[in-house]
């Protein structure tokens, strides 16, 4: 009974596990599943539609038109010195990626309850796959953005892509990490009230982010409340994003570093908490 | 061989009822208890898992203090009535949910088939779903590719492999799903009752496969089913779950009768409705019992086991030419046997009559009984459907071995005398 060979167990299932054991090796083993899930999301998205992946363009395109009309022309909010559609599209593209990640990851337990309830695999795979498949979508929308830049550059508008473009992969990573880190929101499954709060909260948060106005405008006009916008991690990401591609935007290296630190913390806390509750969460969905 | 699964004091508590406003205060209470290092108040008030009895608290122990070990290469059946904790146990073993207290240690990879086609996406083709499902079960892409032909072959749905699975029949769905799981190279295979949808041929194939992996590959199989014949076919040992605890564990042949006794909806004893004027009529029967030939009451009778029916009756006033008779109907109410006692003159008093059947072998199924009491061929009490008994498809060890099949067969299984000998050619 007590021979050493006997005690050589591969897995031990206990009520609580080490919260900092992120099971990275397990996740790595399931990397093929990640790829297949991304593919599944993508394929099932355009199945039985006529326009197919064209839908990826339609939403940002029309949103840009509406914003240009309402915020740009009707409300007359200044957009630095950029062409209005380009200014809005930059904000919308980046914001959409973040908000898609957030809403998808927040409902990860409810939408996958059937799957999670029947078979084990590292749960982190699913939110990861959501972040990646949103990345595909983001990539497609980015093409639209590039087309617009090209269009305005030819027209001779005030657009200056610059060396800060190199920050782009880093910004992308930050957004993905933030979206994933907000997996905390997935813990809302037990109390559904919080899922309403998220759907609603994300709309409000957009107005605290520099999607429809530049940071410089807030600084000038609402200097008392500017911290609300400035401390929002998405603000410095979008500002840096705009600056890199278009040559207008307000961001400093310290602010970007502070944002990075904040996001890293959110990601860490999010993943650790997720890891802690994933094991019994199916019981309360 | 050594154990591959070892459970120690394994328990799982579930919260009953809805999660609502009351829950948050209790969550805070639990949190506070944890912070201050006290015992979880939530778990103290747990009750034994009995779905039929209304409890006081809203916490129930779905599993309570389970201790067991399962050896490598063993095929273990898990049996028990609905809500006995079988599926909860499988869920913990397949790592879907964590135990509340206690622990389980495992060796090797686990393939669990708690449901067929978990993660199948209706829009994707059979082929794409094989890859997706295989990956969900923990296979690498290369591994699936290597086994792809084998999987398709086993499933027998080759023709539809490029069609979206939403166009599949439920049987084809199961076939494909089981085929994927069966080809996973795991040391432990966990199968919940999922095969019910497949046709007889496929069910047989799956059971064969499961028996095979246990016997030849040295893999361990855990199998939940209510189909005792299937359990009997592939499992040597069983764990009998009863109200969240292990009721009994060990050799199939020893445990099964206990299980049948405790879970059968069949009764062994039936009260016979009394006629209105029972005190004034000549005689009446008031109780009927199904028994084995030793006189122990029994709810389900294994095929081939001798049984008897005991009827309790009372003679109010002296009855001449008294006859007690019993009829047996099958499930579609075809009368297959009628038996009369020899006419007799009976004095007043309480009597018992035993109808013993040690001759005919009834096929598995449920049979209903008709009871009649008469004197001078005049019926005094006649009750249709007075009781019923079940012949189960578990077979008695002494069953004649020429009886090779117990389903879709005739009602009476007694072998005829069959002689085979050389003959002359008379085909012209």
C-alpha cells in the first residue's frame, strides 16, 4: 500500500487549490483547442449570412458616420486638427476591441455552462480564445481604418503617422490584457444583477474614454473632472493609438507606464480570482 | 496492479433552491467565518441527500464521506437510484467541479463522456467537430489526425462527415461523439449513461469497446447506467450509491441483489382491496406476496430463478368445493398462464396459499396477476391486476446456457428438446 510507486499521483483534486498556480502548462497543452475555438467562432459567425465577414465593416462604418453627424457636427466637439471620420474611427476601432473582449469574457460562464459542466479543460482557454478571435475581428476593422487613412492622406489632410506606431503591438497587448483581466466580471454569474451593471457600465465608460472627444478638450473644458478621464486606462491607450497613426493625441510616457502597471495588476488579480472560482463555478451558474 | 483512483473522505455539498437576495448575506457570513478562521457555517447544517424527503436546511450533501480505491484495468459500474450522487461523483472525478471537502487522487489522463457531443457546434461539419471535440477532450491535433480514419470508421457516419452536424439524427450524433471519446488515449475512461440514444447495434459496439479497453488495454473504466444488463456485461465490480454514500461496493454478483431490492419501484407485498361486504361473504383474500422459493420477499426476480406467490386469505364460513386460482398476464395483457387449486372443503380460519413457479422460465418483463376465489365454480372474489412482479434481465447463475438472449424473445424461455442428426436429401 505504501510503496513509493503508489504515491505517485498525477492529479490531486481538493476543495481549494493554490491560487497562484495558473496551470500554464495545462493551458499550453490545450493550445490546439484554443486555435479550434477561434476558428469555430469565426466560421459560425458568418455561416448562413449573405454579407458574411462584410458585417465586420458595417458596424464601425455606420457608427463613424453617426458620430461624425451627432458629436462632430451637431454638438460641435472639436477633434484636434484631424478629419472627423478618421478621429472617430480610430477611437471606435480600439474601443470596440476592448468592449467586445469585456462583454464576451463577462458572460463566459453563462454561455459555456453546458460545456464547462460536462468536461474538464483549463477554463482559461475559453476567455483566451475570445480575446484572440476578437483580435481577428479587430484586424479586419483595422483594414478599414488603414483604407480611411490612405484616403485622407491622398486628399492631403492633416494626418501624420509617426514612429510611435511602433507602440501599436504593445497597445494591442494592453487592450487584450485589460479585456481579459476584466474576467473578474465573469464572476458576476452568481449574481445576475452585475451583468446588467456591466452592459450598462460599459456604455457609460465609453463617455469617460476619449472616443468621441480628444483628451486635450477635456483638459481645457472640464479641468475639475479631467482625472476621471485621465485615470481611465483605455484613455491613454486610445490617445497613444491616435497619436501613432494620425499624429494627434495627448499622451506621455509616464501616463502610458502607469496605465500598463494598472492593467498588469488587473490582469493578475483577474486571472488569479478566475482560477480560484472556476473549479466550482458551474454549481452556481 | 495498484490504484489509479483514490478518494478520501470525499464530500460535495450543494445549495438547494434559488440563488437570490438571501445568498449574498450568507456568502458574506461564510467569508467572515473564513477570515476569522472558523468552520464554514454553510456546511454545518448539511443534510443527507434524500430527494424524496423535505428537509429543513437548504444545503444538501450530494456526496458524503466517500472512501474508495479503484484498481488499474478495472471496469467499475456505478449504480444507484436517481439523485443518489452518481453523476456528482463522476463530475468530481472528471474535474468538472471541485469537492467541498476531502480529496481524490488520480493517475493518468481522464476521458469523460458525461454527455454526448459536448462542445459540438451545430454549424460545423462532422469532420470539424471531430477535431473540436477531440481537442476539448484533451487530444492534440496530430493525435486526432492519426486516429481520424479509425474514428470515422467506428462511428459509421462516413457518408455525412462533411455535413454540418445539425443535420444529423440524434443517433448519428451519439455515434460520432462516442467514437471520438473512445479513441482518446486515456488511462481512465468515465462514461455516464449516454448510450441510450444509439441503436442496438451501436450500443453493443460501444459496450464491447468499453469492455475491451478495460480488459485488453489495461485502462480503467467507470460506467454509470441504469441498464443492469449493460453493467453486468462489462463490469466486474460495482459501487452502489445510496443517498450520497456508498451503500455497498465490490463484486457485481454480491451487490446487485441489494441494489435491486432497494431501488426497485416494484413492491414485494400487495394489499388486496377488500370487497364491501367482506365480513359477510364466504371468503376473501387480503394480501399477496412475491417471494423466492425460500419464502423471502423479493421485488425483482432474476431470469431463471424459481419464485412463488403467497396469498393470505380468510374463510368466514365453511366453504365446500373451494378453489383459489391465479392468472398471469404479460405487459400487453395477454393471459399466459392460469392455475387452479384442487377443489377442497375448507373450515373457517386464516389460510395461506403458495403458487410456486419452478418450472417455466419467464422472459424479462413485468407481469400482472389476476386472483380468483370460488366455491362450486361460482366466483366469490375476482381481482384483476391485483399485483405485479418483474423478471429482471439479470440472469440467475444456474440459468440454462442455451438461453443466449433475453430481449426480443418469446415469453417462455424453457429450452425445447432439440435433436440434430444426419438426414436424407429430400429437396426436390
